[in-house]
C-alpha cells in the first residue's frame, strides 16, 4: 500500500473523529478495516489528552474492532447491552455516532462494505446509530457504485445453502419493472477463499461470503432488497441511505467531507 493512500486514510479518519467524537458523545460505534485503525489511534490521543467523555463506551463491529478498542484501553459494550432510545424521528437508537470505513461510496453516500467480511455487524451497529460517518481514501470516492470497487458486492450467506444461493443470485435479471438495476446481464457470484487457510473465508459469525459481481449498480436500494430476499442470505454489503457524511482523504493531502447529493439540493 502506498504511503499516499495510508496518509489519506489517516487524515480522513483524524478529521472525522475530531468533528464527531466530542466530549458529549457517550456511545460510539467503531467500524472495521484498515482505515478505522487510524480513527482508534486518534481516539487514543484524545483519551490521553482527557478530551473524551470519561464514560465513553465503544461498540465494536467485528473481532478486529473489539481488539482495537481493548488495545486502546477504551471500554467496550455489545449492542445488546445498551439501552434503546426512541428518537424524535420514530427510530430506535442506542449509539450517538458510528465511524466506519467503506470499500466504495457513491454520490448519495450509498456504500459497498464487507471487503473485510464485517458487514453484518457493521450494518447492525449502523442501524442502531443516530449518525453513520464513513471514512475512506480517495480511491473509494465515486459517482456510481461499481465504478471503483470491482471485487463484487459482499454477501454473507449460510454455509448450509451457499450453492443454492449462488445459483439464485446468478439467475437474477438486471431489469426489474422496466428499469435497469445493474450493468451486467446476470451477476457472477464467487465464494470468497481464505488466504492463509485452505477453503472458504468463515466470518466472525460462522458464515460464508459470496462476492457478487454485477458491474455498475444503478439502483443500490433495489439490489440490496433483491439479494436480501433470498433465503439464507444473512446480510448484503450494500448500505443504502445509511450514511450522513463521508470523509475522504485526497491524494494531494486535502480532506473533503461529503453529504448526500440530494441533501445538497434540498438545502439550495
Ligand atoms: O468488512 C470490512 C469493512 O466493511 C471495512 O470497513 C471496509 O472493507 C473498508 O476497509 P478498509 O478501511 O480496510 O479499506
């Protein structure tokens, strides 16, 4: 990985933490992946400077994230241990803000996640958060999902049915009710293979992952719903309309914070 990419991950992570992890934050969701490591580095600095809420509790999204929290000496809590608060919009949240990485983010801040296989718990934590803030380097910033991330949509599936699910996914048509959902005629689903273990990747939850290639994704919420309907699909690595901000580190050293394009229009 080039120094430029690492530097851009770091600057996006530091800026997002500085903006969102104020002393008023009591419960913080911690995402997974290599960019989140920098976010936890910054949290540790803030902790050492007494700039965090002394009662701060961090909610992990994977085994990796749980370890990062423990190594930083921060307090961890599982989602189920937290009280559920009814918010003004009729939602149910337990977490003030979650900071997480992404594999690709489009102009509406729909994201592909799960490159590291953590998207099930990441989505559970994001869903219980008042605010989801994404952090990434410039390679993940795109207009349409699929333009940049070519490894496919991560889909966590039950090992009991992975072959049936693969076949069903590969028979999905690209058109639905007259509109095109994705670029390729039919998806191609690959069982993710482990690198230093023989056989498939087994997630933190004991499941398999199919990486489903469809080309560009024109309607992320529809594709997310379509895949999710297949029995045995546990979670789809498309996060539609969940993030409210995305921070990108650029290759020139600058940082950009984006909000969904439709939000910009509403504010104009
Ligand atoms: O499963 C992994 C997560 O969704 C990560 O947040 C995502 O893959 C981005 O990871 P990284 O920051 O390493 O690019």
